[in-house]
C-alpha cells in the first residue's frame, strides 16, 4: 500500500531558513521601504476608508492580482528537483557532447516530472503518460531532453497534436473529461494503438511514483562526433529504484486520499537523503542501418526492439536537491527539445521538428520574451550575442558589447562547424494521410504477448483498465475500438469487448440510481 502523509515530514520541510537569520530582517515593500505593520492599511480614523497614498497596500494588491502565470497547456501538474549527471562510458566515437567528454565527467541538471492532460491541481495518480523533462547545464549551454515515461507516442504527424490533446482534456460544453471524445479520436487514428497499449498497462499509465518510472527520449535524435560523422540514437533512463505501477484501484483511491502522492514521494525521499537515480542507456544506429531497417526510425509510434539494437549503458543521473522555491525553480522552468548543444541534433522526425517550434513559442507566451534570463533557465556559460532589450530584461544586457558583428570587438570563431553532408532530402510537397498497415500492430502485439504476457496478472489488469474507461464511451465508438484491439490480437479484442460491455451494462443499470453519498448534513437556522 502507498505511504500515507506523515506529519513529521511536513513539519520538517516547512520554512527551512533558521529563525535567527529571519529575525535580522524587517518587513519591507518591494521597493525596500521598511513597514511597521504589514497587515494593516492606512485608514481615516478607526473605521474609515483606506488611503490611496498607502503604497504598500496598493503594491501588495497589484502583485497579488498578477500572481498567476498561464499554466502549461499540457503537463501542467508537475514536480521537480536538482541533481547531477555522471558519464560512465566513453562514447566520444559517437558524440562530442561535453556531457560525455570523459568518463566521470559531472554535469549539473534539473528534472521535472509531470502528468499530461490535467490542470495544475489534478491528482498525480491519473491514468496518463508522465512527462520526463531534463535540463542539463553543460559547458556549451543548456541541453534539454524532454521525454516521457513511454518509449512511443500517440501520433506521428504533428498536425494531429492539438486536436488529439483537445480530446484528452475537457468537453467544450460540459467542461468534464469525456470518454467518448477520448476513444472517438483514438479509434479513428489507429497508429495510436501502441501508446494506448502502454498507457493502459499498470506501469505505463499509473506509475507507482515519479521515482519508479523509466524515461525515454522516445524520438530518434542524432549524435555527432568530433569529425562531424553522425549516428542515430534513442535514450532510455532506467529507474534504479525499479519501474513499477499502481493498480487501477490503488490509483483511484490515491486520486482522493493523496492527490499529490508522487510529488510527496519524490520530495520526501530527497529530503531524507534517499536520492533517486536513473541509469542512462542509449541505442545507436548508423545511417546505413537506419535506411535498411524494418521500421521507419522517424515514426514515433515505434520502438527499436532491444534485440535489434542493444542498449549501451553510458551514464547516470541522481536527484539530490529539492527546489527551495517551487515557482522560481520548477513552475518557471522552460524545457524545449530545441535546446541542443554541439554533439547532439534533432532528427527529421516530423513530430520532433514541430516540437522545436512549439516549446519556445509557448515559453514566450507563458514566461515572456526574455525567459532565458530566469535563473533556472539561464546557461551557466557566458553568453555573448547580438540580441538585446525586450520586456523584463533583468541582466546587464551585455553591457557595452556591440549589438552587431563589429570589426572593433569581434567575437572568437566557434570551432564546431556544421557538417553539411548529413541527410539529403529530395522530394515533392505531399500531404499524406497516415496509412495504417499490419506493421503498426506488430509491436503492440509483442507488448501484449511477450511483455504483459510474461508478468502474472498484467494482461488481466490491462483488460480491466481499458474496460473501466472505454465503457464510458458511446456504443458505436466502443465497437470501433474493439476492432482496433482485434487487429493487435483477436483474443485481446474479444476479451476487451466482453469486459467493457459488462461494465457498460452495469453502468446503464445504475444510471437512474442516486449518487451514492451519505445524506448531506443539514444545519438548522433560527
Ligand atoms: P524486450 O523484452 O527486450 O523489452 C521489453 C521492454 O518493455 C523492457 O524495456 C521492459 O522493461 C519493458 N516493460 C516491461 N513491462 C512493461 C510495462 N508494463 N509497461 C511498459 N514497459 C514495460 O522487448 P522489445 O525490445 O522487443 O520490446 C517489446 C515491446 O516492449 C515493445 O513493442 C514495446 O511495446 C515495449 N517496450 C520496448 C522498449 C524498447 O525500447 N525496445 C522500451 C519499453 C517498452 P524492463 O526490462 O524494466 O522490464
Ligand atoms: C510540454 C507541445 C509532443 C513531452 C509541452 C508544452 C507544449 C508541448 C506546448 C508546454 C511547454 C511549456 O509550457 O513549458 C508539444 C507538441 C507535441 C508534443 C506540439 C507534438 C507535436 C510531446 C512528446 C513528448 C512530450 C512526443 C515526449 C516524448 C513533453 C513534456 C512536457 C511537455 C515532458 C513538460 C515539460 C516540462 O516539464 O516543463 N509540450 N508536445 N511532448 N511535453 Fe510536449
């Protein structure tokens, strides 16, 4: 059973600054003026109106009125911590990335884990993929690896992302989660099935906590070495705590009893010095192998089976410091797959290409044009360039340095030259609809037969998990989704149909019954 809220931990983590240190400070306005009584407003007489000249009062309210920034459009509820990455194997033959420049090299980093569909206050135990976002403060600047706890995704054409996300959020009329919208989309877009299979397993959709899940780059990226040669790669962060999931019943119970369970588990573990860690493995493929490979390596709905492309252990990261201020260090963190450094590049995966636009775009909306100046997002190396000014510029704005390539104060030449002989893309502009083939069902089938089939009870749980959700969708949509599951395996389609229709029948029978809550307590008024 999952750990309960322990008052001792709550007490320990409250306001860690020592009382002695605090007592040396007086309360001041944001402009520094000391204030005698911060919780009293200036008024005329004892019961009279307040005065406009009370700057402290007005300033406090203007700030309060602007406290909220937009939450992330997806992945709004998340938690994070600081840590360190250590390289454990020499892979300089693949990459010149400074994180891997020598065995033992350490790079400071930040991690943020999240659910996807819910708002900032929703339960950590929702059935959902989990975000697995990492920011590395390298010598060459910020490098972000923004992945999930699933090695695949629901789409492979980026144009589907906004509509897909709408169906996972709330109904435009009722503002409620809607199983019909959810399955209506998925049953019409069958390339989603691999991710759906992983999502409805206990481990994929309801991880035991953030410490107990693996993380994946999911996309194919490119490693580039000192000579400019490249390899394709996928990244896997395997939890050293072990990957495990909650059953549907446990997750639903936590929804109500401890909606911050994953946040609490991560925070408390770090607070007591039980630092969680993940081992990094990479899968690497040459361009020639990629061309001949059975699967399109830019198709985000596919994995590279381990027996085809072995996992190579290359490093480990450990989270060892909780944020001192959640808003400053976690809420304002801006991760993007476009934050790359020499030695790693994005691949031609179309979903990844669109992500490189979407994240910085939303950061400008969520945090402002100078979001890179927020300390958690700032590179730790010196930055000289020709960008200047803009709203909320809080640095020295590069002082008196020229804001154009000046002959008077030239910058040094960067020695990492882009290699122009990588991929060559030739073709006509096309607008292909996704073509679904039998190949799309091979890996979901392997997951059902070999992965879930190997672990006692996991196939049964999977069927139960789907039935509990799919039963809420309209009958014609349920029918369409049974057909998709049957393409994975006829046995699976049949089992899901039977289990779902049983739950749907029970739900229909109970529909007219009143909500099962004890009579509300009525207060008598005189
Ligand atoms: P393998 O048997 O070599 O690997 C299976 C992988 O699945 C392992 O990484 C395993 O992790 C992981 N796994 C086990 N149970 C679950 C679960 N309930 N939810 C999510 N992942 C789980 O086989 P293949 O490489 O041929 O892959 C077979 C299928 O496994 C794939 O089609 C895919 O669905 C799934 N998978 C594959 C991954 C890959 O990168 N190849 C990664 C993750 C999942 P562990 O070893 O810790 O048990
Ligand atoms: C967050 C867009 C696919 C992982 C976000 C955000 C946007 C976005 C706009 C909010 C960012 C912010 O406010 O800081 C997209 C688009 C996608 C896509 C357009 C596809 C076209 C994916 C995929 C993955 C992923 C495939 C994983 C492999 C994440 C994570 C976050 C996130 C982990 C949270 C980052 C954080 O912790 O701040 N996405 N996304 N997304 N996305 Fe995506």
